[in-house]
């Protein structure tokens, strides 16, 4: 059913895609015609959509959701953007409602709740997801990278100029500001950095970014893949999350009087994230393929530690050229994660650190993979190496599960367990064949 005042949209926009992101991080949408009869736009979807895994379109029974029952996907008109690669269409993000109330299974609703909880502490998050992805082309009945260049190759910039320029132009038309672009380490691998935004807008931008990159690559006869690991011998693709903490429009990350140069609030926030990191990974690195990437000495954040400008630590505090600090980077994350769930869970973990006054340990100033245990102990802990391990950690983490809510956490864990069970006996090549174009 469609409700809307057509004058809210540009005259050339006749249809609207209402998007949502499910527990498998599949971006889905329904296209509705814009009319002028009433004030809202919404459509209906089955409750079972939040129980569907990445492998197929049928619900997992253990999620507690069935095809019986409808929810309403209400368009958030503030998130509207025209789609330059689909003339006549625009897109908005949808919020899930049931019986006129926000549905407890809604990932976007979960992030909104965490933003509100943070606001009650007088705090605000600003963030940006930093994506890496591969550009691939069909050749000889198979796929291969568009080039065979190295990190920051200007030759790669020239080879891929048309498609990258088209992507950046389309992002700009959606008010998503590109700050930096360069070819990454893998052949055909790219990285585009966008400007930070408020927490909800940052997650919305991540959805729009993935949609834009994949759609425009297709228009150039290419395939864009955000899959964490497409080849065991090539660099993995991460989606590092850059975070700053604000109070009354002031960035409160830096404190030059502090021994660690971080404000006390930020220290507790980071300590909370590190404390819950093994459980967070079930959400931030959420598919078996993710763990091919989370390896020591691969700049992926494989250790439960933090450091200044330490790209091997799970959390990298970034120092500016004047030695101040404006943000930190959460590295143990990839684009197979639902951005609403990932950012919401990270906020929940950070808030728990603040509420309990957790102490942040000293920063690690070396590669954790090179550290040897002394006297049988080592404070640098390798992170879990499989989805199965992180799901077990999430099941035990009462803080994160309570923040998500009993129903959302139950459905999410059920979907992840089904995915882990499905992929565990597949060969790597079979896994990639299924997932390459889904992420």
C-alpha cells in the first residue's frame, strides 16, 4: 500500500525503492509508485524475512519466525536520495513496524535505540564505513580481476577511471561525499573513503554505497564484490569503521593532559569494545568466509588489543599530523556485516565500558604477532578464528544480547548458526562461488 504527498520528491521521480537489510546482510527492497493521496509511504513484507540466511530464500525455523504474519516497511523520507543509475527512481531506507509500533526484530530500529541510549549519556557517535572491494570481469568463462597492479597504482587508476569516476559521481548525487580513493593491494581491488556522518546516516550510507558500487560496476560490464576473501592468495577486503565520540557538538576523543592522550570517557568506551570483541565478531565478521581474512599480519585486526597507528590491532587510534586525535578505527569488520547491527552492537559494548568504568590497558606499540609469551602469560589475545567460536561468545554475552533484545538476538543467532552449518563442509572455491555476487 502506498501513501505519500508526491510534492515531497523531485518531479522526475515516479518510483521509490524502500530498502531494508536483513540478518544475513542481504540488501533487499520493494519498488512502489509515488502518488499524492496521503502522507506516508510504506509496503508490507513477511515476518519471515528476518529469518532468511544468505544461502536461500526460506526461513530458519529456529529463528522463531514463520511466513505467517506481515510487518510494514515504513519509508524514512529523510533518507531519500535519487538513483542516478536508475532514472525515474529514488530510494529510502525502511523501518520495520508491526501493530503501529517499531518491530523488535528491526536492525535499523536496534541502532536507533542504541543512539538514543548514547544520547541519554550526553554523547553522540559520528562514523564512516571504509570499504574495500574487488572489480572483476568475465573472461574465458570465468572471472578475473580487471587489472594486476599493486597498492596505490596510478596505472590501476587509469585502467578503472571510467567506472570509479561514475561511482564517485553517483555517490555525490546522493550527498555521500568521497574523501579519498586509491587502488588497494589485491589485483583489481579498490578502496573508497567517504566522509563521516551521524551514526544512523553512516549506516544508511553504507547501504547506499554497496548498492551504488555494485550497480554501476554492472553497467560497465563488471562485477563488484565486497566478499571478505575471494581468493586465499589475494588480499582480503575489509570494511573498517571509523568512529568519533561527541558531546554538545564537540569531539571529545583527544585529551592532551591524559597519559594516553584520550579522554576518560573515550578510554572507557574503547575498553568496553575490546572487552566484548569476541562476541561482537559474530556481528562484525559474520560469515565463515570472514575468518579467511582475519589472520595475523594481514592488517585485519586479528588480536584483542589497541594501539596508536597500529594496523595489526583490532582498534587503531589514528594520530593527526599535529599529534592530536580525532577518531579511532575498528578494524575487525567486513562488508558482510549488517551495518545497523554492527554499529549498534559496538555502541552497546562501548556504553557498557562507560557504565562500568572499565580501564583501558596501555597501547600496543608493536606487531602482536611477534610477541612471545613471557612467564607463561600474554595479555595480547588472538581473536576467535571461526564463526562457530564467535557465535558461542555472543550467546554468552548478556550485555550485547540484552541490547539487541531477546527476539532479534535469537533470530540473528539462528541465521548465523544455519550459515555456519551450511558452509562448514564446502570447499573454499564452492563457498566463494555462492557468495561472490551476494556481497
